C-alpha cells in the first residue's frame, strides 16, 4: 500500500527497476546473464527470482534502527533462485528490499510513512513497529515447541527487534485494529489513503502461482480460491506468531485469525479461508 501511494504521487513507477532506488541489489549473486534489471512490480508480486531468504547469519535479529543496514549487508549474500519474471517464489528479502526502495523514494523512514499515511488515517493507534509500554502490557507472548514443551526464548528475543524483517514482519497490532484495515480493503473507511479507482484496479493486478489456479499473488495481497469463493488477503508469521486476514468483496466479509504459537494443530491461514468460504456461501444463499 505504501508503494501504491508513492506511485500515485508520481514518486515511483511499478515498472521502475528496483536498482534505481536500491543499487545495492546489483550485488545479488547468481544473476541470469542477459536478463534486464528486476522491476518494482516483479518484486512486489513475488516474480523477481530472488531467493526466499538471504544467506547471511543472524539476519532476523537486531533493533528496528538497524534493519536497513542488515538488508544492505545481506544482499551480497542473497542469490537468484529463478530467472526474473518467469516463476512465482515468495521472497522475504525481496520485500525487505522493496521497503528500502519505498523509504528512499518517499524521503522518510519506511515505518514513518506507514504510520503517518496508513495507520493514523485508519485510526490504528494500537498498531506499531516497536512495542511500547501499552503494547507490552497487553502482549500475547509467542511460543515454540521445544523438546515437546512450550518455549518463549526465540519469540521473546525477536520482540527486541526482528533484524531485516521490518517491511515484512515487524508490525504489532490487535484483532480490533486489523478490522479497521480489513474494512478499508472492503471499500469502507477514509478515502484519502488511496483513490477508490486505484484500490480497485490493484485487486485486478495479480498472477496465479499454481496450475490449479487456486492461489495467486498481487501487489501486497494473496489470492485464495475455495470452490467458487475468491478471497484476497495475506498471512504472516514470525517466531511464535502467525496471522491471517482475508476478505471477500462480493459479500463484504472479512476474517482475521491470530495465533501465538508455532507447531500448533490450528493454522491461521487455512482457518481464515475455511471460515470465510462458509460465511460467504451462507450469505450468498
């Protein structure tokens, strides 16, 4: 959404090569000879060919203030897994690089752009990139299974900073506040965030990622099809935490699932999509 805002302001173009804003990406290894520079659109829709994660050590720890440096330090230890533009592959380092491009094109920190232009206009005052005292007071601790027992060590360590995972996994929020964003995705809420026509057009810009055409990826959102119900949204996971927010435009319904454990029998994404399919089907009937 921050990317689309800058495109609308004329500060970026989806067809721009990302190296225009992040020249350090030229240091990525195993480039396919003769291919043109990867574009913002390719990175945003997971068709850049970049590997899912960088090869550098400890890339997911470190304070919020250091995330840009970690991205830059890790790019030379990142590789291309596929020829750009040919294959879907989810890339966290790709989205971290995209966040760095947004920061440089927008002229202020990525986190400030998101806070000022998205969170505040939506009234998401309990959502932040760093856990303040209020957030910590109400925090649901994350857990991992270690030797068949619940363990908080890794999730608690990441609360102090998730390294390069800021544009792709550092936002604290609540179910109530995510409903504000989901409502906006469904066409409700303030119009100043993005023109309705631009928002609607973005939902049509997506690429299917499997032969069955049951899943796909657009600029910042996933597509999931269950039967005749087509849902848009996104899932997320960090150590000890999993989430999913999905919407169905025809029925004006959305489902949010938050889970504070790894290796649990209930997975946030499938639960969200199953419930939304049932709700949308009942509403249609």
